[in-house]
């Protein structure tokens, strides 16, 4: 991903669309953009191959909405992140979703785990973020608002009789996010205290 972004960066500088002095800023942004495009494209292709487009949209929508406010475990490289994302996605769609479709009563445990984890541990202050106390407080509030919204949506979907497959996919999105929060805490992948505070 870094090589692709580097190639694009060279083209932007060569065509005088970006100044050489701004290379580092644009390079970082391009690397993130390329990584997201590759990840989303790979997830979409897997969803098509598995014929699970709608369940995937529910799962990923709930996961990314909450993950953006809570943080959680991060792989040490972009490639590791991509591989980890694909493995988690396949495990959810191929193992966990069928299991919970057969054992619906266990879904309540997933909801409880998600609620507890977000309220108790979110957000994770990853070293790359380095939130100060005010930012942490803002993200804590945002994570709880998003969690409440997702639970309300799940309640509405259930009340409206939407297919269980979609409801469970949504719950699994929250649960995977909660698992990654707990994993980050377990491996101590966070900033405990920011210098000067």
C-alpha cells in the first residue's frame, strides 16, 4: 500500500499538483486512502463470492460506525490489518453467523458483552492517536451515543420483523468491535498517560 501511495505521490509532485515540501502529509493521506479502497474492495468481493451482501452490509455498517468511536486492537502493519480484517470477516460470515442463527438465545450474551465492553473500556487510546483527556471524554461520549443508536436500531429491526440474519449480523458487528476493544486492553496496546498532564 505504501508503494502504491508512493507511486501516486511521485505523479502528483511531477505534475506539480503537490509541492515537495508537502510530501509527508499527502503521502500519509494517500496511504490511508489506498488502504481503505483495497480493504473495502476485498470485503465487497468476499461478500459477493459468499452471496452475503446484505448481511455483510449490516455487519460492516454496525462494526465501522462503532469502531470509529471506540478504537480497539490495531495490527502493526497495513498488510496485517488487511489480512486480519479478512479473517475476521470470513469467521463472522462462515462460522459465527450460522452458529447464532441456530442458537438465537446466545445472541443476548453478545449484546451484553458489547454493551459492557464499550461502557467499561472505550475508547482505546492507541499510541498512534495519543488523545488528551478532553478528546478521550469526547470519544467516550460518542461511543456511548453510537452504541445506544445501534441498540435502538436493532430493537427496531427486531420489532419490524426484519430477517434474523440481518439483525444477528448487526449484533455481530458490535460484538467484534467489543472484542477488539478488549484485545487492545489485554495486550496493553494503548497510551496510559500522556506526558505533561
